[in-house]
C-alpha cells in the first residue's frame, strides 16, 4: 500500500553526469545488489503522510530557487565501498529548508549531519574497496556536477518507485558544451 511506504528525496542529476556516475556504479557495484541508478540522496525516509506538503515544497524550491551549483570534490571511502563527495551550498540550503518543514518527523538518519555523496561501489570487501579507491585516485580531479531538479520516490524494499521529478526553472550557470 502506498501510504505505508517511506519517501526518499534525491537531487536530479544532469543527464551527462548521471550517465557518467551510473556507468561507474554499474562497473563497480555488485550486479546482484545494484538495483538503483546512481543518485544523490537528500532524505532517506520522509513520512508518507507528508507527501502533499513535500510536493508543495519541492515545487516551490524548483520554481523560486536558482539551480544550485555543485562540485564533485573528493573520493570517500565507505569502508566496503567508494563514493564521490559533493559540495553544494545551494543544495544544502534547499535540504535545510525541507528538513525544517519536516523537523518533527525526521528519522535519526535524516536528522544527523548530511554528507552529500554519490555511491559508485558498496557492499564489497574492504580490500576491493581499497583497490577501487586507489584506481580512481590516480586520475581523480574535482569537477562540476549539474543538478537539474529534485526527485521523490516510494521505498518498498527494492527498486524505488518514482513519485515525481521537479526541474529547476531558473539556471545560475551556463549549460555544458
């Protein structure tokens, strides 16, 4: 039943960046456990009872906020995986406004400090994770990351079910060539 499923909120990555990150995820995530595309999670578990309010908040954010600039700035070791660390004060501000609206209903995970990242490997042995970290470190350079909007999904224990995408109507940067 839809009402019983928690809601996940992510940043909607630009097509080129999604293809790049998802290609790395498909190459390095255990295939039997890789049921999602690459993603940048803002909230892991918002209450289903807040769906109408969440839709209003997401619509307002994309309509009245300039698409936030973002950068992939570092590699992160997850112990049993590897992720790209993201810096985006604009996206952090959006997340903060949504968190404020849902404050009494946030889970401990969503209330804790937000560490924005895109996971490209997880659930492998620590040795495999160290190997990929070393491989990616050889050629890693910080790079821009395009954020085109916000997305919400139902979480039912497997692949996420889309609720919707909300795209920014105002851009503060020029498109990639």
